[in-house]
C-alpha cells in the first residue's frame, strides 16, 4: 500500500528576517491501543519487493535495507493526521491498514518558515506531517535470528528536533542514524506540529496550547506500543533533544503526562528554563490576540473562534505567522503553562522552574550540554537584522523574554541596567552581543539546571561543555563561514550524520579526528543508556563540576571555570 494522499500540499514562501528575530535565532492525548501482536520482520526476496518488513499492531510496514548495517522504516505515521476538525486537537489513534504500508521514503515536513537549517531540512510541507523514521540494526529485527524474549530488546533512542518550536523536522538531512547504529540502539526521529499549529494557545478546550508537546507524548506512547515490532525494549527508552527540542525534552521530564514513557534524557543547548522563550500565559494571550486580529477573527465565542480557525486556508495561517515573527522577531508560539480542561492532556501545568524546585523530574537521569560558541552561528543574521541599531532604539530587546514577562517592571529596568553594564561597554558591538546571547540563552540556563539537580539529590545528572572545532563543520556548511569554536548544533552533528552533505569533501569520509569525536560522543550516549556514568555526576556538597569535550581522546573533568561561574552568578542576581 502506498502512503495515502494528503489533503493539502503547499510550497510556502521563504521566511523573511524579522525585526526581533534575535530570540528565535538565539535558540533554538489519547492513549494508543496497548495491543502488542507477535512481532515479525523478515528479509524478503519474493515479488512484493520489500527489502525488509515489520508487523505492527496496526499493519505491515515495507522498509529499506541499508547494506549490512541497518534497516530503515521511513515516513511511518504514528497518529491520525491532524486535518480538518482535528487541526488544533490532540492527536487521535491511527486506524489499522490493509496490506503493506510503503515505508521506503520520508513523509512531508510540517508547515514552517525555516530560518536556519536550509539544506539540512528539505522536504515538501504539508499539514499531514505526523511521521516517524525508525532505524534498526539488522541483527535486532525479529525474524533475522532465533526468537528473543521481550527482555532481549535493544534500547531505544528518540530524537526531538530543534528549531525554536517554529521550524525543523526529524528528517535524514540532519538526523541520519549511521553513527549510532554501531552502538546497537534503535533510533527514532519524527515530526511534530510547529508554530501556530503546534503552540497557539487560546486557553480554551478547543485550542488549549502545547499541541506540539502532546504530539511528542503521543509519539512516545506509540513507541511503547510498537517497540517489540522492531526488536526494541519499551522499558529502555532515552529521549534526546537539541535546542527547542531539548527544552521540550526537559519539560517532559517534569510532566506527569509522559510518566513511564522514557527512562532518561539528554538535553543539548536547551532547557525547560531557557531564556529564549517564556511559558507565561500572559505572553501567550498577547500573541494569540494579535494572531486572531491578523486573520480577521474578532469573536469572543470559543467554539466559533475554533471553527473559523479550522476553516482558514493553511497559507493564510502561515502568512499571519510570518507577520507576527516580523513584528516580534522571536519565536512567537512556544510552550505555555496551560489550564486544565476535560479530555485534554495537560503537559505543562505549572511554571517549569517551580516544578524543578519541587523535585519534579529528579528521578530521571539527565545529561545537560551546551557548546562554547553557541551564538557565533547567528552573527551574520544579527548583522542582517541590524540588531545593534534595534537595541539602541529599544534597549529592552537585550533583556531575555523570560525576564520581561517574569519580573515586575521595576525589576526589569534594574536587570536591563545590569546587563548593559556587564556586557555592553559604551557603543555595543556585535562581538559583545554574540557573547551575551550565548550566555543568556544557553550557557546560564544549563548551569542553573545542573545546580538545581545537584541540590535535589535525585537521579544522576551530568553537565558538559562541547568545545571541539571539527574539521568538517555541519553548521559551517550551512552558513559558509569558518568558525573558531563549537557552534549551536555542532555537538549534535557527532551523534547524527547529516545526510544532506553525503559526498561533500571532508565529510565522506570524515577526518580521523572527526571520526574519533563521533566515537567519543556515541560512546557517551551508549554508557548513559546502559546506566553507566559517562563521567562523574554533579553531586551535593562539592563545587559544580563538568566535562569539557574539546578533543576526541582527552578526558577533562573539573570545576566550573572562573568565567562560567561568574557568568552564572551574574544572571542569578538579576
């Protein structure tokens, strides 16, 4: 069976840089049936043409065999597509299908305005985008060797992509599984609803907000129900997220909605308390009202508003989304502290920092990471949008959005004064702004989470700074620039192979140094997934210690550098 035709298919116009794009740039349910049928996946040589197939509770998949290494099942739907009346609703269970589902090519990506990934994020856009890619070492697939017991399944790694809650996908362009297959794990990447479709909050049961997060919860439930079909262990699931994906992953560690769906988490360049977004309901209401005005909806009746939103063409929705990005210049639609509604799975029911302080998520082992030059990758973009001129015109643009909506007005003014004195000496420079953005949006939140986890004395938590400068820089290929440090996404590129650059000089094959770093990063993940310490965890009663990953074969574990400690103390004082 070929994948079903979608109801809407569009080519969206390219994203235009907005006035305050800086925050976007400085980023980053219904339970499916628990029925588990006897799993089958066998190599075929008969006329049906399947190189490999797997039987799920809902039907058969026909996938790809990648040499002698692994099998891939691409574009696998994990829920009913959120079309029509389901556009702003929690995902519904997928209906069974007849025959074989063609899982040999990726599905479309969700509607978006991509301002970062470019060649790493190809694909046609469509609202029908709830698809996953599953990559399995060949030897693990049931049918390739004598039957296993359920406890013999491989550990599962689920990747939550980044993109500021506004763009990105789980596609092979950035998330190829090749580096991870040798460590014997099943790798799952996927799409979830973004921007307006994923994070518009009207604070009603019709449009409650956080649908993108609920999509992730639905995917994790799907993994629980289908793990055995791929030779996986549903009781050994690790989630990893990067940038906004890391924020989502961390939020899920704090949420009761995802309890029991995974065992540990890795968050790279993003946390639930990151300052590049705010979970403030007041902010969510502001942008929702502006969006409704932009699309000509002025009703106060929740049901009527919902129906008019359902009736809007997707092109109109995305154009309004772009207009808001041009106005705010930040990631407009983000996770929000939501109200409780009957029949709606609440994911974020309280402020994330409050949840952490109350011990939520402390039972989940956690790796927290950041790179040493997070925002260097955005230097050109900052210049393109004249960020320094904009800060002169409106100095509040240099205050993190989380503080703007989290502090009393008089405290915001005091915070602005301190930030100006600490980071901007006289006339602001682009170097000063890049350093400030890296510290405020990525480094300080990561350190703060590590400090809070140390105080909670729960499951082990590990902190790292990635500062290796690769011979082949994936992010450098996107921007065409040569960086000195490790940029945003750089650490991720040593876990996942960016298939978009296959055949590029220096990438196929990698240099020996880059290959060694791939081995080091994947070994860290392997040890963590096997409940072994990748390095000593943060512990109460000692200074905060972290791992500096700057060379493939050098183990550098020490207390925070003086510079990082002073930076963290500064932001804590705001």
